[in-house]
């Protein structure tokens, strides 16, 4: 009977050990937020406000979407870029190709971007010949004005294709029409298939404003002003704008630090009376230190600071009629790996924009969501205690076995 009791205790401790390990391996999200009602089954763009991002890990690894059944929903994490550059080829229609009275071939092109250009790309049928061009411009296709003369094109050609691209460079001009004159009387022209330019478009990322910080300034005798910025949470700051006042004209060197044990350096530049004093950074913190080198000048006063987070969002596929929630705030969790990342192009096609609302704490105790370091320490303490208990019951069982053997 005693042997059975000991064995029962042994199994009970082992089972408790497994339960503890399972509990420790679970994810504990400190916060959750409701996702707007889903009225249509399709891809959605869930905007993450600064308040949500502030409560996540720096890399936003700890965000999860769950449906009403507790199943995890895959997503792609995206954010705007400060400046996004794209290039696209813009064709200039060939209005006319004609040999004029000067017995030279004239090719007339229309400027379809209505702005100054300084180079022109010609797509030409393969040829093994030399030609030179004059280029002129006009706003009415009647009166022409010279832009550049004797632009020389060589006999480049490709053995594995039928078309080559020739580039003409000339002074920047914004005429409505350009004319290429192929120099040489009665010379056969190049076969120009099309012409145009690569147009560069700059798209500036969108930002969400962060609540303004508390500002404390100390003008020190070392000719430096020390300004501390205190936010009410660990916001991700991607752009910061300083509003300063003082003398009418100024240009002062400044440094910006993430205020922590090491005062991590972020940025160096100049505040100017003639500039916007707007700067791009990338730091997640609640405290920043801003220093201004005054030299022998009267200190400036920092009146206000505006901080912004680049638009950050999740692309995900949600089903109509289902309820979803966003869970976040687990320092021990790793970034998820979803198949959806391979279908980014599909997810980016006109998703509907939705938001989250009502950030609230999950029903977990503070101890249930410890840091990764404390989590490991607690786990080793529990393992040690269980090993001691197992050793005790093992020796006790062996003693009982020996006693029974002696009696026999």
C-alpha cells in the first residue's frame, strides 16, 4: 500500500511539472484591442496607432490577430517609407518623320510630361551606321530654336536582339515639342521606333501624430542647452519637429539622444531660423535628450515639440461576420512566420482600411507576463524544486523496497 502511495505522489509531481512547463510556454499578451466590424470578406489594412505600437516590442514581433474561436490569423506587417522613389518610362509621341526641303530627315516629338528634360532615350532598330543630330525645341511646332548641335550617335547594336537604346543629352529644356534633325543631305535616317524619358516620382510617407511630450530645459554655464523630452509611453518616433524661439537669426548645432543608461546617440544637425527644423529619426522610447550648442549666443527656447510615427499597418484576409481582436505586449514571443508573406502583391491590391479601438489590459496577472530573462530564471527555479522532490520520493521508494527485501 505504501509503495502505491509513493508511486502516486511521484506521478502527481511529474504531472505538475508538465503543467508548469506548458503554462510557461504559453504566450501572455498584456494588451488587446477590438478590430472594427468586418462587413466584407477580403484583404484589409489594419492601421496601428502610435498608442498600439508603443505597447509592442521594438520590432513589433509580438502582434497577433485572433478570431472569435481563438484561432490565429496570418498577416503581413508593413509601414510607409519616408520617401519612396519610383521610375517609369514616359513615351513622347512621334508626331512627324519627314525629309524637309533641306534634304535632311526631321523627327518631331511631343513633350508629354510638360516639364523640363535634359536627356532623351531613343529606341532604335539595330543598325551598323554612324549619324549625328541637331536637337531643337518649339512651343507651337512652327518656330524652332536650337538646343544642341552635333550630337553624335555610334553604331551600337545587339547580336541577340533587334533594338538598341540610344541616349541624347542636352541642356534642360521645357519646350512642348522637340525636333531631331539627322544631319547629312539625302542620308537614310535611323529607324526610331519610339522615344521618351524615365520620369522619377517621389512619394512621401504618411505620418500619425504622437501626443506632445513634456519639455524641461536647462541652459547650462557650459554654453549648452539641455532639453529633456518625456512622453507618456514608449512611442516609435520617426519624425520630430522642433519649434524654437529666440534671436531673429540663428543657426545652432544640436544633438539628439535616446535617454537611457548610455544616452544612445540618434542624430546631429543644425537648427536654423530659415529652416523647418524637421528631422527624420527611428527610435522607440519615452525619453529623449536634446542638446543645443549655443557658443557665445543667447540660448534659444524650445517652445514645443511635435513627434510623428510613420503609418504602420497589417495586411490580412478577414471574413465577413466574424469578430477579430488584436493582441500584443509579450516581450518573450518571437516574430510569426506566415505563408502570407509570399503573397504580398495580392494583399496590397486595394485593401479596405480599418482600425482598432478600445485598448485594454488582458486578464493576466503581472507575474503571468514576465520578461524573457525573469521567465527563464523562474523556470529553472521550478525545475530545481521538482528535481529535489523527485529525488526525495525516489530515495524513499528505494528504502521501502529494501525494507521489504530484508523482511522476505
